[in-house]
C-alpha cells in the first residue's frame, strides 16, 4: 500500500517570515534613517522568498499525495465491485471496504484542507514580499532625497564661504587704502 498522508510528517511550524515581519515594523518606525535599513529589508525579502519556495514544494507534494489517494480509492472501488460480484458472502468484506473508503475520504479531506492552507500561506508570503519591495522602493526614494538635500547644503556652504572670502578681500583692500592714507 502506498504511503498515506498520515505516514508523512507534516510540519505545523510557521515559516521564518516572522523575522521579516519584525524587521519590516522596525523599518516603518525608523523611516527617518532609511539607508541603514536597506540591507535588513533585502534579507527579509530573501527569507520570505525562501519560505514561499518551501510552501510551494510542500503544496506540490501534498497535491501529488492527494492524486495518489484518489487513484487508490478508485482502484479499490473497482476491486470492491469485482469482489462483490465474485463473492458468495460480500457483506463483511464490503463493510471493511466501506470503512477503508471512509478512511481514505478523511485523508483526502485533510489533504485538501492542507492544500488550501498552503495556498493561503503562499498568498500571505506574496503580499509580504510585495509590501517589503514597496517599502524598499520608498526607502530608496527617501535616501535619494536626503542625498540631494546634503548636496544642496554642501553647495550652499561653499557659496557662503566664497562670499565671505570676497568680503574679506574687499575689507583688506579698504584697510590697506586707509593705512596708506594715514
């Protein structure tokens, strides 16, 4: 008999995306220093993408198991019908096959529920990745704006220094003129 879903260990742990969530909250609280949070966001995006890949792999494996269980159920039903036709006392065997059928149906239901949970988790991971990418873009824009502001301040300081140097030279010229008059 092929392995059932119960034979396989299923993980109930949540993926590592909680760390990405906390990093995202930190980035939102301290958005006035965006350049220091760009690497953690990239790391969070990477972690979320890794978790998404794992969920997809688990979903695919569960989907394959579900197909196997459905095929097995169909084969057993055909076999049960053949046995019923060929058997002199089919009732005990039929009861046992019905119990197996219920058990397989329960496994299929669990597999379908797990598949929906996986789909929901994939959706959550995708939305987190999109949100993190959007936050990253906003932080990059803020970084560029701050860099532009710094350049403007530096240019203003240089122009102020130039004016002061010209005034100094003018005053020195006036002092020399006054000294020569005295």
